């Protein structure tokens, strides 16, 4: 068995033990104060790792992303299952200490926002966005590297409408249905941010959602970091600098592919300044 397979097996065993323990101790565990909900390939892992270094943040026990609100079988296990992934409360712990997780499918999943609002009505949601054209290519490289995509990028883009046709309707009609293509093949769909943001705002409330332009937020100096601390009601503390995580180096996007993607995000991009209250960097 390879080292990667052994690591995955170890994570599964640890998660199983944690689930069993969590059902017994959920009432004594911390509830998440923040969720990094997406978007995929927009710096969610980098942001989570920086927040996890904050002295008043205690991360989940095994993994940054629990994927509870966006995975049918996990959500069906209920709040005790979810709660079992977070740290136990400590006697005398400061009230300002928080925990949270990062599952970048929450923003795109059609049911996740409503589920979050129902179970975590006071949670703070963080969303990072980037140029949707660059995001699409980055997502393709990730899905290919993970073995979830086998088609050339141009063909994957051509087949995306067919792959996703009717999938949202099936997910809404049957909460036990998990769509593989909706999660792994929505290169254009995930970059149409406007509808996803409006759904999240409507569910959890606009004041409870911070939407960050990833390229600006993660730039050297991180001038917007204090604003995030205020949003999370954390004492001001600065990381040593941006953490670059899960980068996917490789050849640049072919111009022919960029031409295919050009224009597919226009409607969403045109709506973003009004929705966000500022103009994203890729729209300038």
C-alpha cells in the first residue's frame, strides 16, 4: 500500500473513531464560529491555515474541511456527527476562543446555505473569490490531479452543460442524492459567483458574510487582515505573511481555452459590484 493510501486509511479510521466519540460528547464540544465556504481554488486552504495559527482559534481535530453541509451521507448523520469533529471545550477557556472549518463546496452546493442557517444561525461565513477564468483552469488541474477528471480541458468545458444538466434539480428533490459532476466538473458553474452569493446572503444574512477578493486580500502586506479580525470578533493578531497552499504549478492556460471561457462569466461579473459594494479586481 502506498504512503498516500496509508494516510487516507488512517484518516478514515480516525474519522470513524471521532464520529463515535462525537455522538457521546457533542454537547461538550465547541460550535463553529466561522465557516470558510468557498470558492474552490480561491485560497481557502491558505486562509484557513493562517486563521488556525491565531492564538484564539482552535481548528477541527482531523481536517480543515468537514464537508458536512454539502455531503449527503454526512449531513444525514446529524449534528452530533458534525460536532464530534470540533475540539472539546476547556475549563476556563476565554469566551473569545473560536473554532471553524473550511469546506469550499458549501458556496456552490444548492442546499448548503439553508442547512448552515438552520444549524448555525450565528456563524460567520467567509467567502474568497478570484478571476473565474483562472479559477476554472486551476480547478481543472486539481480535479485531474485527484483522478476525478479524465477529459482534456476543452472537452470538459464543452461537456459541462450536459454533465450538470438536471443535477441541481435532483439534489433539491432528493437530499440523499450526491452529484459527482456537480461537485467535480463545474468549471464554469462554480465561477458564476453572483447567484451563489445571493443564495448565501439570503440564508444567513448579509452582515454574517465576508466576501474577500483573494488576489487583493492575500497580497503581500495583507492590508485587509484587520478587517477580517473585526468581522470574526477576534483580537488583532497578524500572521507572518500569506501562506501559499495547494498551488498547482504547470503550463499556462492555452489561449484557445481562454477564448472559450471569455464571456461566459459576463452576466455574473456585471452583477458583482452591486452585490458586493465594490468592484472585484478581475472586473477592472
